[in-house]
């Protein structure tokens, strides 16, 4: 198992955060999390977020390349879902540093949502 200060692991997490670092991609990830575990087909994502299919395809590819979403083919449709394993790993990395080691943020403030 890699150490949490492993430069390759940190670079991977940075790439994941970069991939989510645009407003449309963050909206896509949130929408797919809301649709978990079934996910959504591309047309439904486009309709929900008002993103043109060509632009959406680019965003979904970027998220898929960074292991933030998974894709499966259903006939002529592509179904996307959040890769919750990767997201859990990323959140765990951030949580461990901010909330357990040095208590920069009280853990209860993270797990309790409004």
C-alpha cells in the first residue's frame, strides 16, 4: 500500500482535483452522486445540466480518465456513474490530514451536512 505522502499518489489526487476544478465537471460529479448507484445516460446528464452533447462528452472523458466516473454501454447508450471508490479515496486523503492528524477542522463539521 502506498504511503499517503507518496509523490505519485499526491500527483494522482492533484489530477483528480484538477479534473473536478471546472464548474461543469463539478456539477456532473454531483449529479452522478445524486443518481448513485444507477448513474445516468448521457442524454439525461445533458438535459439535466443544459450542456451540449459535444461539450459534455469532453467533460465526461476528462472525469473518466481521472477515475472519477465509470462508463458502461447499454445498447447505443452510454451510462455514467460516479466512481465512489476513487472519490472515497480522495476524500479520505483530505480528511485524514485536516480532521484526524492536526484537527484543523472538527470531524463533526465534515460529516454533518446542513
